[in-house]
C-alpha cells in the first residue's frame, strides 16, 4: 500500500466510533473462540391488586443458566435493586424483594441478559449419572409400556439409540399446540400427542430406560437478539453422550444442531432445589401479581 492509501485507511479507521470498534473486536474474539453472543430482554410488571399496602413481597425468576456445554452467562442488567443467586445445578435466579408496595401500584422492571453460545457442546463432567437415569414425576421410566418401546429403540451405541428415539418421537407424536398442564411421558406415549413439554418428557424417559442420562431443559429458542414473549417458552431434551449434553428436540425437529440457538434457563427436577421449586419460570411469595 502506498503512503496515500495508508493515510486513507487510517482516516477511515479514525471515524469508527469507539463502541462500534469495541463491538467488532469482541465479535472477532467470539468468532475465534467459536462463540456467538445473544442478548435476551424481558419486561416484568408487578401489580398490587389490593387497596392496601403490601409488605414482605419476594419474586424469584429464572435467568439463563450460568454455564452449560453450549452457553455462558456473561452479564445481566436489571433496573431495580436485586440479588443474583445460583444453585448446585447451575441455575441463575433473579431475586427481587419489596419491603413495601403501595396500594394499587404497579412497577415495571426491565431485565437484560447476555450469553455466549457455542454450536458444539463442550465436555461437561457428570459426577453422578444416576441422578439423570431415575424415574421422576412425568418421567415414568418404571412403566412397562415405556420400557417396551425403549428396548425396541435401543441400538448398538448410545448415539445411535438417541437418534432412534429422536426419529420415533418426531414421527409418532402429533403437536397439540400449547398445553397449560404438564401431562408427562406416559400420557404422551398413550395419546401420541402433546406440546413441546411432552415431546421432551417422552424422549428423556426413553433415553433413561436405555441407560443414557437425560434431562428436560426449559428456555428459549433465540437465533438472534430477542425479547421473547411468555408463550415462546420452550422445552427440549438433552442426552449425555460421549462426555457432553447433546440436543434432542423432536418437536422442532432439531437433532444435535443448532445448539447455539437454544438458551437454557431451567433443568427439570422433580424435587425442589431452589426457591422457585417446581414452577417453570418464576415464583412469587406474596400477593403481587406478575406479568412477563
């Protein structure tokens, strides 16, 4: 490059805003690390429906999981005083406490979470595989009908078995649209229908019978920066094969990929392990109404 061309290039760089330059550098570093950044934004509205002051109100809400084989929580921003909690499974919980809440008042709180996503899952050591092999509520691995089908789908390797389970659930289940109540793996098998939750429960149950640790995951499908709506909350299955949790989403017909588009918030457990308990997304302790 001649001197004049060099000066033109330097001048062009000089007018790039610092924020844009930083974003470009960050994007290049993420790409080199095999990661893509996603931002999810939410708005919470808390309402006091009573004509009297409320005291001692607490809300717990799931945020993106702290770290999985395909995601890392980078930062969160909340427009209210809060605490961020973690539990042994790697959940991230937002805790909002209100000592006093005025009569008939409402408060809107914005939440933003940034995550780094990877398409190929990294290795995730599993201390006790038995925790993801047992029967649980809605995952009826001890039922003879589920066991019979699982044995029919078993193949020579765990990966081949997982693919057979994916194919069977995808081809034999009928999507029923959103269903308010959890029905479970057995009812999904008997009725051959359900929403994403039943697809996931059934895949997890079949995998566990075949000796493959499996879990149901709740979160959002995010192939870009999004402000997801409550009805877009999604459940899918992950199976532990060759040292990593691998995606199985028969309802959306995704096998193994694109894992970088699935942002995990919750790993299903029958027994409560944090203040949210068995709720899917949040729990309110008090009388405040919550709108997401």
